[in-house]
C-alpha cells in the first residue's frame, strides 16, 4: 500500500480540543479515520516547531489519502499538508524511464 506523510498544524480550536482530550485520544481518532478508508496508521508523533504532528499512513490509493486530508482540513481544527512517500525501489523504476523533455530555452 502507498505511504503518505501528513504534516499537521493545529488551529486554535484544535489546540483547545487537544488540551481537553489529550494526545492518545487524538491518536485513537486518527487510527479510526485511516481504517474507515481502508488504510492503516504506521506512525504518529507530536513535534515541536512549525508542525504540531507528523503522521505516516498506508492508504490503498491517492483518493483515500485525499479524502482523509480533505475531511480533517474541512473540520477547521487542523491544517494538513499531505506528501506521498516513495520507496527506493520506486525511485529506481523512475530513473530508468525514458522521458522526452527539453529545458526551457533549449
């Protein structure tokens, strides 16, 4: 299953909810979110800095990953930026592809 990295920043309302519920309850909610879309939670870490939380998901495809991101962003409690993750083997496949391209101006 493809993997996705979610960079999460809580809004003020989301932080109020986190202070009320705690971190482990939020993780339980995220596990249920992933499972409801046919996915799985691989990693869940709070962080100090620009992002408040990093989550690694396995989702069946981009549509499910996008659905998760949209529903969380629409809640207004957090801002999510989703990044598709590639394995080294996928990069090996990519560099072997023949592509017809020329840089601008050439």
